[in-house]
């Protein structure tokens, strides 16, 4: 391990944390005798984050005969400046430094990156108005719903932000965001726009309809015009029951082919009012695949820009594309700052010829029309600690047992994933 590099990033993060605390203390203790000194606490905020995660990936190619085991560190440091010179305007800038230490044999490499992660200006009317309006311009995160289609993927060391504009309308009963953005991925510019809304206090929960448009995708072999129409429903009833549903349909064109694909998610859970508040949940996820690409219609669902890590197995072998996922989960909260969960997944492929797709949307294993539908099983163990306001940590372990699909298409040895993370925000 490159100890000098590790020492540098740890000192950098610690220095940012200490300097921000000293700054905050000096602001709180400064005399308030002049108008200039009074504006500091309310108008200017400085902060950030220092995060360190150890990951161990074991046999991610599902082949014991090829050495690909890798243990490495992911380090992320963020520093932001938040200016609020008036109630109707905000200026925000966040710099992010992402470092990978001692990554050698991992199948998916995580690059180092130093960039302006966010930089935007937001204008808004005063909250006393019947409908609050805001306009946000610049580089920013987009997070909607459970982030199954649009999210910043904060678990990733690089995360994801978008360049563009958001126009929002809201009150106590609804919100509506209209956005237009672009991303640069693999040298290809993508345009991503849409409308995302939420109706609150209906059917004992919330309804979130949306319409999304994507032009171009570096993973696609031709020009893409893709429209996604969907709805998410989320809520509780009888206090202890919770439920969720999301359905989306996609249409458009890819090169000369038409697009017709869909995906669904359904969740149901019950929480007991006893010690540790155990919750038992069941979940089903489906996304269409394409078993006959020669017929001129693309039926593989496009997962767009999701936060997938906590949804279809923590080992990240699957995304919302060509999949059936049956999930059972048990979670517990013995004390407010300690949470744990055990998840089980059973994966099947609707179209074995389409292959399987990992969390970032790229193909994990090429398919075969004669292969089995059964793709495998996964067990995830996860514990999170958050004993104080500005600090949290977690530890997790996952093991994947490949199904007959992988045996029919290549190697099929089990894979394992261990990770432990600490994070301080300041």
C-alpha cells in the first residue's frame, strides 16, 4: 500500500475538519459589535466531508482460476462554500478529491479525480408565497424518488452530478421539477431532461409521476431517443405497514429500431413496536430484456442514471435491466444510532440471450438463448453506526452464489465482497 499517499489524504481530510471547526468556533465566539461580523454565521457557510472506505473484492470474475482478488482503499474529500447574501439567492460550490489507493486487480477500476463536483446559483421567492418557485442553474445533484432512475450514486467514490437547470414549483401538497441537463461520458455528450412531480397526502402516502427524456448513450450502438414515463407510489397504513410501487415504460428509437421496454418495483413491509423495531420486508423487481434483437424492436429496459448499490444486491452484479429479483429483508434498530439488516436476493433473467447487467449498466455476462433463467442468489449483511451528529460508519459483507445461467455461459464460482467505511462531515 502507498503509505505516503494514504498519510497525505488522511492529513488533508483531518486538516479540513479541524480548520472548519476552528472557523465555526471563531464565528460563534466573535463579538457581535459590528454589522460585518453579524453576517458571517447566517450568510456564509464552509464545510465538507472526509470519507475513507476499505473494500475487498474476491473473485468478481466468478472464476477461481484467474487471480482477480483485490483489497484497496477509496478516499474522498469534499470542501464546500455556501453563500446566502439574501433570502432569495444562494451560491454554492463544492470541490471533490477522489483517490484510489492500492487498487491493482479489480475488474472495474476506480480512477482518481479532482473536480468541481457542484457549482450552482439558485434563485427562489420568499416562502410566504402560496407557491414557492426556485430556479437552480449550474452543476448539481439530481435525486428523485428512491433513485432507481435518477440519483447521485453517493456510494461511489466519484458520485454523479449534472450540468444544467432546474425550475421547481412547490407548496405543502405538491412539488414539480422541470429540468434540462447534459453529461459527458466516454467522450459522448448526453442530453437528459424531464419533469418529476410529487402529490403528497394521497392514499396514505405520496404519488410521484414523471416523464424523462434521454438523447444518446455511450453504451448504445447508435443514436438514442428515449422517453421514460412512470409513477412511484410510497406510503404507510395502520402505522406498522409500509408499501411502495414504481412502474416505468420506455419508448423511442435506437438507430433504426423502435424501443418498447418496461420495469416494475413492488415492496411491502411490517415493523413491530418492540425492542430493536424489527422490520420484515419482501420486494419484487422486474425489468424487461431483449431475447430477439434481430426483430427490430429494442426491449431491454434502460436504467438511466440510478443509485443502484443498495437495491439489487450490495455486490453490484445486477441493475434494473433484464432481471427478476425476489428480495427478502430483515432490519433492526436496537438503539437510535445503530442499524443493521440482512438481505436475501434470488435473481432470474427474463431473456437469457440478453445476458446480465451490472450496477453501472454495462453487461456483466454475455447471454445465450439456451442458458438457464436462474442467475443466482446473494446474501448481504450490513451494520451502520452513527453515534454522533457529524460522524457515521458502516461495515458490510456480501456473498454471491452463481446460478445455472453462469454455469451455462462460462465460469460460475462464488464471489464475495467486504467493505468498511468511516465518514466525518464538517
